[in-house]
């Protein structure tokens, strides 16, 4: 894959921060749309993002019409971008975002700056750490996220443990099992705080297949072992102390946007999503900045992020085209129920500018059975049935909200059935 | 500088324990002209009490006046300021605010300031609510009063101790790791220690075994004049963006037992809240628990409401080598050529250089050994401060490996190939800060496993 070249320009049309799925798809599309200089800044030695270490299917069906494993998919995304004329600079870390599209960079050769007409933040998501979940106990070696495990197993061919337990039961927790079995690691248990597995129930038989015991409703999980993991203890659903001997712990899921740059910057952050506050074009509070991919919210599939990148590229090309459109104002989408964790976009720009998202994406923090509605002032302008849970894709059309052009805010709430 | 596993050499002094105190002792006595060996039972140095603390360089303003602790802190503090320049150890000169949150605490402030002055910390300055909130605009308005201690600073607890030991090593000392002292024999002229890494002969023995101070005394002297009851302190560390929320070190009004819950930055650019004070029997169990951590987070938010929106980066716990006595337990038994340096409870990082001076004087080290070194070698120290220039800002650094803490390949390789190479991943973390940031190894574990292959006792991963 790409090696770093030292010739980072001083200026460019579009600088893409993060060469993962969305950043590469966006950059390639921008070139196809005729944008002059498009630069991808990627801090790892190789571009490609998370799929580089997802050594399993299914990737690429919609994008390339073929069933691919993650690394092959990442390679194709890099190739397509290079072929389209994108300059990819690897081992190049963006260390700070400044107003009007100026970036501070660190490369192996030292530090420099880059000024772009538009910057796109595509830094993706990571999993929450053990510390962020307050998983107590000692701090031995052998406790790691699925992402770290994948990079060890698929990129390094290395095994950190033999019989780990998995904390969490999201989709990625099941990919942790797949990652383990790739090198003959045998997970012994999956431990979930919720009363049922978070991933869709169809994945449950997978546990039986791999002889992984499932514990739901677990409380007060602790890790035991001074130098190496020796055991995990927790209170099971009936309050009894359960002790499982193990030599490793995989801390999986609870995705959170990789928002370090954003948090330290002048850009507005949305606490609910953990990503930047954007409008339907993906534009941040500083109009020189856009964002796309999983930085926008935790977390979507690669395929989703790829297409989101392409859509955002179109919005940026339109923005740079110099065509004139009018902006009548903007409406912010606010949340009035704690069960709604986030809504993306957070803001609607009222304009005749073409393009932009047609749907809003909603994330829940608790299961909801009822309706979701939008109020503008005292008036309900839209409502729809909502019957879903956290960590599920929930989409609603944005169009009905555009009618509320007179108010500055639209309030989203839920009403529960029964 | 090597770590030979045989006892071919007779040393002037054997120091038991490579915590910050043992490291400072090794430096001092080496500079005094002694042939020193440091014996550490763990695979790496700084694996005991010195592993996790608040990293405050204390002035000693609240230490008991007239105590040995106060004297050692005051001396250690002064020497640290000089040495930090010489060795390039970074200091974050924040000052501290002692804050009162109710009338009862306000009433204690004058006597605390009086105590500070008695301890030679003359520049304390009373502040009213308005002054405090002006200095610390993110602080909760419920603060009632306080005073400023300008000389309380933040330092790097690990680089500091490593630098002491490195200076000893570069000037002729030896360190043996995986070398637990099991027993010893004193024949009137010197000691023969039996360790898990073979016998060691030395003229004098210093017990600076921290949490095991009483046990080592029992093993070598058959008795101990104190008992260690570890006192655990848990911490919550917030993300670097939280560091903007506090400028000074925010100290509560202390109680008899503890300095209380502190909120302060770290020199690495984070914000920490802690420690708790929990007495326990175990000398190894530095575990955290969710309820205590939640309590610390809540206390932090009470003091600084905006902390609510900040992400947690890490949590950890440290064990203080507390004894039934409040003061340090330092005793020289000349007839047995033996020094106990015990009970260095909660100020050992600040006091270490002062303790080392004190012990050197007790032993009459300058006269006893071959005399002070004339031009001691200065070790190369890699300053890891977030507030000073770092390697990622310099050319030819090999690229960033740990993205959260911006640790370069060159820094990692220098630590692995240096005179005091880490034997464990935890040791590499303390030397470079890899994996210590917000992602806790999500991004760099794979790459680190490759770079460190063959280097650690327990590798990050092994090839199938
Ligand atoms: C552990 C894990 C497993 C997953 N497994 C799957 C799966 O099996 N299938 C699936 O469809 N999705 C999976 N996902 C979701 C994944 O997020 C998406 O597949 C996709 O990678 C998102 O693309 P992205 O462009 O938003 O982010 P990423 O692909 O994560 O790319 C972000 C890029 O930004 C770079 N970067 C970050 N900060 C900086 C900076 N400051 N300077 C320069 N570069 C920077 C990163 O190095 C990275 O290359 C997984 C996610 C995780 C965390
Ligand atoms: C929560 C907390 C907060 C603190 N905050 C601060 C602060 O802000 N400022 C400050 O100045 N101080 C602070 N301290 C205090 C400071 O950390 C301690 O005083 C100091 O680390 C004690 O160091 P030590 O060398 O005496 O002990 P240790 O670090 O415990 O070193 C003793 C060493 O001896 C080894 N050992 C034990 N037995 C044997 C044997 N038989 N053979 C060989 N080796 C052996 C151990 O493995 C260990 O490495 C804090 C402490 C804690 C716990």
C-alpha cells in the first residue's frame, strides 16, 4: 500500500482527515467530480481504516459487487482513490484544527501546516475502553478492545491469550469470536450487562456453535490478576457472585466517535452523538469543515460510511462550484427525551442548495415502543411509529421537518404506548 | 550498566527496592562514591507504591512541623528544583489552592496557613471567594474560601525516578531485577544477601522496600519496629480537553488521615481526581471499583461542574506504604550496617531526594566511601510533558505510533534499547506513555506488539 511521501503541499482544495472507508470514498468521488487537489491525511502506515484489520466477510457487496474480506476491501478503496488522482499521505497525523481550514500536521519528518478550502473530518469510531466503562479490578496485561485484538490477530498473526471472556454482546462482540477462532483462540464466555444480547437475536446460535457461555444481566464486573488476567468476577442476574477463570478480557463495543481533534477544536460538538454538529450537507459549525463516516455517530457499517462519503463529496463539490443559492436560515433539531441519544444532522439549513441528506438518523439510549414526534413551537409537525432499541439503525425522512421554516428549533420527543 | 546474574562483586551498599526512594538512594550514594547495587523483586522498577500517585511535588506546607517527613520534603523539594534543570526533568509550575467548601473548613484555614509558615513555606496567600473564582473560573461557585500555595508543582513521577536510577547506573551502579531479597547474613563486616537471583555481598544494606518494608526487616533483622498497612488510593483521569478546567492544583482541607480528594492536571496534560484512602491488608491488590470511581467522578463534577461533559481516559489505584506511625520510619543501625527507610507514605515522590540526603548523612557516606564523584555523568532523559516540546514535533522521529499520547517510534526504540530497558508492557508505558491515552491501546496495540516482539517477559501476543 501507499508509503508516505514527504511532499505535503501547503495548500489544497480539499483535505480529508482520515483515510478510512468514508474518507477514501469521499476523496475519490471529489476527484471524479473534477475537484483539483484532494489530499488524504492518514496517521497509520497504511490507509484503509478499520477494515484493514477486519479479516472477515462481508464487505464490498454494494460498492464492488463482490463479497470481500475487510483487508481486500480496504485495499480496493485505497486503489480507487489513488486511481482517481487522490494524494494519500500516510504516517501523517493531524494534530490540530484551526479556523478556516488550517491544519497542523505531524509527519516523521517533523511538523507542518496545510491550508485547505474545505476540510473533511473522517476519523471514524473506536470502542469504549475498560476505564470508560468503570470495569473494576486489577490492571493486568491481556485486557483489550476488539479493534486491538483484530490488529494483533489479522495484521500481526499474534495471540494475546488463549481462553478470553468477551464483555459486551454487540455485533462487534461476535466479530471478536470470529477473530479469536481465526488463530485458534477459544473464548469461554460472553458477559453482558443488559438482560438480553444487544446484537440481533439471530446471532445467538453462534455462541452455542463456539461453546461460548452467555451471561446476561451481569453487574459489577471485576478483573482479577496482577500481571496476567486470571479470572473475571461479576454478580449474575440473580445477584450471585460468578467467577470465571480466564487469561484475557475482550472489551467490545460501545462505539464512540474518535473525536479527539474535534473536542480540542473550535468546532461545535454534539454530546449525544459524540461527533460534530452538522447540517444536512455534513457541514460543521465552521463552514470550512465537513464531516462524514462514523465520526458522525456510533456506528454504521462500512458500506453505509462509504456511500455517506460519496454523498458528502457531492455536497462539497457543489459548495466549491461557485453556484449561487440562498440561505433563509437554519433550524436546530433538539431532543427532549432521554431515551433519544442523538439525532444526525443536528441542524437543517433552509436553502435552495441542491443535494443533502434526505433522512435523519436517530440513536436510542433505551428501548422505545411508541411514537416519535417533532414539534415546532407548540405544533406537532410530524410523527411516526418508533419501536426499536439502542444500537439499531433508525431512519426517518427529513422532508416533513422542512416545513417548520419559521421556528429556530424543532423538538424531537417520544410518546410511549401503554 | 549490565545486569549480571552472579555475585562476583562485593558492593559497598545493597539497596533493597527500586521505588522512587530506592532510586534516589542509589543516585545519592553512587554520587557519594559508593559501589551500589539495587535489588528489585519485580521484573521492572517502580512496580510498587511508586507505580501510581498524584504526581504532586509538595512543598511540605501541611506536613507536621518538626517531623522528619517535613524536613525530607523541604530538602527534597529544593534539590528537585535544581536537579530538574540539570537533568531536563519538566515541571508544571501550577501552584495549589487549598479550598474550603463550608464554614467549618473555612475556620481551619488560618491554622493551616500558620502551619505552612512554620514549615518554611512563607509565601502562602489567603484568597477570598472572588479571587478564587477569578483564578479558577470553572470552579463551582459553592466554594467558600481558601489560600494559595504558589510552590506546589506537578511533575512526571516515572521519568523522575528513572532519571535518578539512570544517573546511578551511568556512574557505576548496578540494578538487578527479578531479585527478591529472601534472607541475609551479617558477619560483623558485611552482609550476604540471598536473593531469587543469587547471593549478593555488600558492606551495608538499605531497606527501601516500600509496601514490604516491615517484611524485609523481619527477614534480615528478625524483627520490625513497624507494620505496613497499605492504604489504597483510586483515581479517575479525564481527557486532555478537561485540563483547561483547572489551572492550579485544587486541594481540600486535609484531615488527620489523608490529604483528601485532589483535582489537578497532570504533566501529561490530563486532569485527575483522587485519591481515595482505603486501608487494606493486601500489599498487591491495587484494584479499582466502579462505585468508588463513580464517587470520584461525582466529587469532581461537584467541584467543577463542566467535568460532566468530559470523557474519562483512564482509572488506576496506588498503594501507600502506611504504618501505625504518621512520620517516616528511618533508622540507621550502625552496628548491623543496616538502614531501614520505611513508611514513606504519601509524600515519597517529593521527599525522595531529601530522604537520600538524610540517609547519606546518617551513614556518613561521603567519608565512608571513596568520596564524591568529581564529574558525574548526566543521563539522557526523555521529557514526556505535554507542556514542553515532545519528540513528535522534532524531525526524523520515525512517525507516531501511539496516536493519543503522540509517542514516536524513535521514543519507543530508545526506551527498548536504553540502559534501563522495560521488561514489561507496563514498564514501557511508564517510560513512553504508549497506551496511556484515551483509546487505551485500541489503535496501537498491534503495532506495539510488533515493535516489542522478543523484548518482554510476557509478550503482548505470541505467534502461533
Ligand atoms: C473494532 C471495529 C470493528 C468493526 N467491524 C466492522 C465490520 O466487521 N463490518 C463493518 O461494516 N463495519 C465494521 N466497523 C465499523 C467501521 O467503523 C466502519 O466499517 C468503517 O471503517 C467506518 O469508516 P470511517 O471512514 O468512518 O472510519 P475508519 O475506517 O475508522 O477510518 C478512520 C481513519 O482516520 C484515521 N485518523 C483518525 N484520526 C486521525 C488524525 N488525527 N490524523 C490522521 N488520520 C486520522 C484513522 O487512522 C483511520 O484510518 C467496525 C468498527 C470497529 C471499531
Ligand atoms: C494514591 C497515592 C498518591 C500519592 N501522591 C503523592 C504525591 O502527589 N506526591 C508525593 O510526593 N508522593 C505521593 N505519594 C507517595 C509516593 O508515591 C510514595 O511515598 C512512594 O512511591 C514510596 O516509594 P518507596 O520507594 O518507598 O516504595 P515502593 O515504590 O513501594 O518501592 C519499594 C520497592 O521494593 C520492592 N521490594 C519489596 N520487597 C522486596 C524484596 N524483598 N526484595 C527486593 N525488592 C523488594 C518492591 O517491589 C518495590 O518496587 C502518593 C502515594 C499514593 C499511593
